[in-house]
């Protein structure tokens, strides 16, 4: 377990911009768009399902990182510093963030499990070992995500507990048993996007055939 307020080296300026936007919200005032998405460090923000914490993707001093603010107290903790470009940040549930990072043509997915202590926010990073990619974090369904994979013969999508994604690499990722249990759909086409409804069930797919989609 790592304490979030130490050792990640984010600039005070970037954190101050994030705090300014939340303070305006707390005072009942509208937040200027430039306070969060202007030329400053904050690239995007995401609110957890219960609204108790806000995560921000920041680019500070040439490095991508993740900041989390507790809405009630305004306390800000840097919880992740990436080595590459972070292409996605979202909440899986109230206490778990998912971070997708691209580094040297490789994509890595991490889960950040947060634990709010009295004076700091602690977190534990877990690397996803399963083959495939995050399709949808399903924030309304705690501990479950939509996970997709594709090979030369078919495309598949799974609704799977996050615990199944972080098994040790020696477990082989998705086994046949897990696939049969959690698979929602499969197609012989080259699927580029699976589209779920509000209940977390896949209702449509965007597929590519030749040069067309």
C-alpha cells in the first residue's frame, strides 16, 4: 500500500489549478472551462459514481499522472505517475480507477484501488495481466468491466470481475473456463467497438469489413 501524497513529484502549479476548479464548485459558482481544460496541466476529469472523489488526468513537466481529490475536504493526492502517455482514465467503482497507458508501442492497463484514510489517500496498483483491452469500465457495476479481445478468427467481449484480470501472468490470462463463464458475445467479424446498454449488456457492435466499417 502506498500513500498518495509522497514521492510523485507533481508541480504545485498543476495541483493548484485543479483545486481552484473544485473550490469554485463548492461555493456554488460555475467553473470556468479554462480552469480545468485550458492551457494548464489538467487534461480530463472523472467523478466516481457516488460523487465523493474526482480523478484528474494531468500532464505535468512532460509526464502524465493521475490526481484524486476528495470532494468534501478538498484534499488532493497524486496517486499515479506514468512512464508513457495515459490514453484513458475512468472509475470502475467508487474506490477503483482504471488507467490505460501507452509506452513504446505497448499498451498497459492498471487498476488503482484507493483507500481513504484520515489524513491521506492510500492506493494499491495492480497490473492487468489478461490478453485484450478495456472496452468499458461499467462504473454502475462495482468490480466488473467489459473486456474485449480479438484474434485472426473472431472478436469476443466479456463482462468480467476485475479480480479475474489481475491473475499472475503464469495463469495464462483468460482460460476456456473463464471465457465460457463471462463471455457476452462473439463475432467472426473484426469488431472495433462493443456498445453496452445501461444494464451492462452488449446490444450492438461496430465491425470493420475490408476498408469499410
